[in-house]
């Protein structure tokens, strides 16, 4: 056990102190910081934007007052009273656009001419003018304000999302569902990112000494089991360190910026603790299990490589399997009850990508979730045992054959070793 921890510590220290690890940790933080900074910059720019100069040509002074309100951020050119003057001002670029609004028999006719500055506001302008027209017609019919409000009152629609579990309806909170959906996206992207990063690292670690032909010396003082799992646990500890750094930075950033108007505008009334509880539930289990499966697979394929140059080729199948799982997961989000999504959600290699989307859509029972978790954890244990068995047999095998040839040769060595042990015991 001592030697196991020596190997684990050595792998951990070597990777933590490497320049590659620092870059690997910093790049996502820099990207997120850049996106957050740009978002803040553009939001501030929108808030501090100069009023848009426009003209409102109408015979109704109330309409000019309506668009003079500060919330429109319009600078009304009150000296422009005709369409000809407005067109001349627009041509001279003194204004960015103008509205010609005519009222006839309590009906508004509006024309908006602009230099592509009012496109986003036209739906809102249309709604305001429609409400104003309703008010005019209500006055003509001598309706009281309360009567007008009752005519235009929106229908109250109450939404209740339920899940069906064991023949009973259970009401769900739509906020929880939204959190689960975003968590499903986050876990899929995170699994892909960590697989792409750590599959290469663990494969290189396992194949490193084998490629330098010093395994005979190492195995004289440590068993193949200690060497294999020491490398594996060391890389997993590096991965957990990276996750811990992100968690600490995220928590510190939240504590520092949580009271700013920008952050409050983003999160609103969102329950942060509720989000964390959802994230630390099934989503975290599938994240850990998913990354663990692919890291163990990468260690297995890395052990089959006899040269460092072959490591990238050895882990390529893992990346393609992970990509397939990611896209099946996206399909499961749009069609969670599709047979393909249901079947793939119980295949361990694809479960971490697909099952979170099915959970978010509420189309899987709790028993199905735990069945997939048990299956995924069991598969991780199985491939660990298989990978170790092959590693023991091929750790000293140096061959120029392809991966399939190495697997075949390792299998033959395992069978030979079994026969030898039986003969000795007999």
C-alpha cells in the first residue's frame, strides 16, 4: 500500500506542478471571465446609450408626449411637424427615423421610416399604439376606465407540471425543472471537456514507463496492480483538484459580486441554494461516474500502446464514443421518450450523457434512475478489473502490432498464466 501512495503522489505532484496543468485550469477561467466582461460591457453600454433622435409627426399632442417618456430613450425633435421636414432631417442624418401617425374615426394609421435603428422597438411601438387606439375607441363609446380594463384584461393561465410516479401525479416546480435542464447541459459539456483532457493524460501516464523500457525496474519494487491504480488515482486527484479550484473561484466570485446590479439582474429571484442542491444530486453522480468510466477506458487503451507515439491513436475510439453519447443526449432532450433515447440511457457508456436529459424532462422514474446508476458504477468496476487484468499481462509486452493484435496477445498470455497457476496448484 505504501508503494501505491508513492506512485500516486508522484503522478499528482508531477501534473500539478506542470505548466500544462496551469494553462488547462486558466483557459476556461479566462474564457468565462472574458464572456462575463463582454456581457457586462454591452449591458452598461445599453444602459448609458444616448437617446435616439426621432420625429413624431401627428396631429395628436398626446402621442408626442407618449413617446417622450424616458423609458423609450427617444430624443423627440419637436420642431419637425411635417413629413417633408422629417424626411429632410433623416436625409441630413439629423434624426435616425420618424413616425407619421394619423387618427381618423378612432383608428390609428402609422408609418415608421428609419435607418435601421428602430427595428427592435417596432413590436413594442405597435403594442403601445394598439392600446392607445383601444383607449380612443373606449372614450368614443363612453366606457369607464374600469370597463376598458375588464375588456383588455389578459387571461390568467396557471401552469402545473406533474410527473407520474407509480400511478400517482406529483406536482413539480418549473424552476426545479429549468435548473435540471441547465444542469443536464452543463454535465454533458463538462464530461466531454474532461474526457478530451484527461483521457490523453491518463493514457500517457500509463504508457510512459512502458515506452521507455524501464518497467522491469519498476516492477521489481512495485506490483503491476500498485502501478496501474497508482497512476489512475493520481490522475483522478489532479482532476478533482481542477474541479475544486473552479468551485472555489466560482464561490469567491459569487460572494464578491453578488450584490452588484449586474449580478442581481442576471439571477433575479433565482434560488442559488436550490440550484446547488439540484446540481449536487443525480447530476453530480452521473458526472463523476461518466468521467471515471472514460478515464479507466483511457488507462486501458493506454496500457495497450507500446510507444508514446501510439497513445493518441489508442484513445481516439474513446473520444468518438463520447461524442456519440453527447449527441444522443441532445436528441434525448428533444425526444426523451423515444426508444433510442430510452435504450441508450441504460447503456453505461452513454448513460452519463443521456440520463440527465431524461431526468430533466421528467420521463424516467426514480427506480430507472437508480438502475442506471448501479449499472454505470458496476460497469466502471468491471472495466477496472478487465483493464487491470490486461495490464498485468501486457505490461512487459513490446510489440509493433496494432491495438487489436496487442489485445489478442495479452489474452493469450493471460490464458497461459492461468494454466501455469493451475498446474502449480495441482
